[in-house]
């Protein structure tokens, strides 16, 4: 059901050239160098330590590994992580 | 930047959170719209910042979940308010200072007048005072534009006035009218301003009424502005009187040099005492500071001395300091007895000097008569000196043509 709905949404977004993060509620991840990471459309924090951060998404989660990671800004659908980012993985 | 200002205005709390599954608290706070930032991992928990408004909600969240919450630092205005409440005196003093500053700066304390040359400053200040601008008046009690207009109306010699109020100082700027000199354009005579004997006469316009050697008194017409028409050589003298001749009126011009006398007065004591410098000198130096006088070198005291002082002033951060050098020159009294001839000469010189000052000339008088006024027994010899000089005694004096016609 949800997969079909998603397929329709994708098709409509493609047709109307609407950004996918808006149409499909996908996360928008911006990484500046390796020191600053912006994530929009997140769904909360699953795990937080200075070496590993897991951030919940609409589907699955992002796992960030690095050193001295800090959440410098945390808002309901936006967060900013500073520190040294070594890896970024999408997991279902 | 604006974020930081809002943080300071609303107040912010740095919080330390301990326990297990701290992410839960973060997520709950986020879900309730509590804004968190600067989240850092510590050894035994996390620390972050939260707004003062969200702190109480955060406390209840952590109490529900059994977490240990500790506020480590409070910053911003709401906390400063509590500090101020404890120091009411300080706050009241600060407010009083601002109020006093505002109150005192709302008066005019100094008035300056500039640009006036002929019109006296006192007159302008008096007029301004009457119109409500004086030292000690509040700034809002008068309108500068109205005072300017009234000043222009009241003082006819000024053409522009502007009142500039800067701080506690009112500056009245004035531009005076430049009036044309009173040039005589109508017919006029040249008359004598003082008694004398005419020495030389030069007529540029008009008709000479005197000739060299004539004795004139003050007010006599020297060059007349009434010009008789020239007699025609073609009209016989007997016929001439029958023709209705009309004198033409001119503005007489010319110079009339005449011998005039001036009198001067001088006196000389038969026995005079004079202070003379002996040549002895002594120097004194000291530094004058706002607190005290530091003597560098002392002077030897003279019974009578003439002092000359040289001051050099320095501006230092602590006030004005000056280095003063005083040179004292010893004086002594010299008694001098004059013979009558000497005294007359001295008195005469003094009288001539006074006269020269009075006449404002530097050239020496070549001819003078001396008259001794005092009796020989008097301790002071007084003389009257009369000098004779040649000067222009002419002065234009306009006349009305109708009056002359009647005559």
C-alpha cells in the first residue's frame, strides 16, 4: 500500500519537477567539508555518543561515525552536527 | 548575532543530564518544541543549552524519566534581574544619575554671542534675556525661531541672527548690517571747526570766503557753496545788476590750512623721588601643581623689587601644571632736587608729551610758549604750554537752498 503510494508520489514529483525532499519527505543531508553536517527532515536521535551518532529518518536511519561529534543545533526537523565526520551510512 | 541577543534577553541555562538512554530526553524535548543546542557528550552524561522558558518543561521531562538534571550555568537578563533586585541601591543610583544628567542637560547654562562688532554684547544679551533666553532657562520654554525674529525686529543694526543650541550652550550668531557712509550729496559749505589764522587755502569747488592771513572763528564759512555767476565781459557793469542773476549751488570742496593753538598742561615736583634699578637680580623657580607649590629655587628678598614672571604651562592627565620663573630686580629710591629751570623743562616736556598724545601726532612741535602757573614756593611746578600748529580746519556743512534763497 505504502509502496504504491510512494511510487505514485515519485511519479507526480518527477512529472511536476517538485523537489523530492518535499514531495516524498526524504531527508536532505548537507556535508560541509568533514566538519559540519546539516540534516533536514529527521525523526529524532536513536543513539548519541561522541564517536557514533544514529539519526532516525522517515525510513531507516543514518549512522555517522567520527570524532568529537556534537549536536550544535537541534530543532524538530533540522539538526546540525559539528565535529570530525569519518563516515556516513544509510541503513534500513 | 540576533540569536545571541535573543539568548541573552530570554536567558539561557547550561544543563548537565545524567542517566541511561539520554537520547530519549532529547527526543521528548524536541517533540515538545523545546529548543536545545550545543549538545556535547561528557564522561558521565551530556550537557547542552536550553532557553530559560523551556527549562521547567525539561525538568518535568527528566523527572518523569528518572534522569538527573543539573543546571550548571545561568546566563542572560532574567538572572541579572535577580542580581539587580539584591542591589536596589545601585540600580536607583544609576537611574538617578541618568535622570539628573537628562534634567541638567535640559537647561541652557551658557550663552555666547559671536559676529557682533558695533552692537554691544550686553545689548544683545539683554534683548535675549527679555525674550526668554538666559542662563538657567529650560530649552523647551522658548522657540529659537521666534526669538530670532524678535531679535531681528528689536535690534535694527543686525541683518541676520541665528540661535544655535548645542547641549547646554546657546550660541547667538549675528551678522550686522553694513550701512553706507553718510556722504553729503547736496550743496554744502566748508566751515571752520576751530579758531585760527588762515595760512593757505585750496579751493577745488565753490568760492573761497577767506584769504590767507584772515582770522576765523569756529563756524565761519571758509569755502562757500554758493557760486556767483561769472560776470560777462559783454554786459556793461551798470546793466549787470538789472539782470536777474541766480547763484548756483555747489558742494564746496577744498582744504583750508590754518594756524591753530593747542594748550597742554604739565607738572614737575621740585624734589622728586624715583625708583631706579640697582642692577641686582635674583631668580626664583617653582612648579605649580593643582595640589601644591613645589619650590625649586628660592630667591633672596629685596626691600623693593620689580618682578617679572615667565610661566610655562603643561597639560597633564592630573591637571594643569606650570613651571614659573620669577626674576626679581632690586630697586632703590633716588631723590632728586631740581632747580627751577630744570623743573620747568621737565614739566614742559611732560606737557608736550600729553599734548602729542591728545593730538595723536608724533611730529615734534617746533614752536611753543610756556607759562608757569604755580608760585615759586609751591612744591610742585605747574606749567601751561601753548603750541601752534598748522592743520586743516575745514569741515563740510550742508545747507538748505531755500533758506539761502530767502536770505
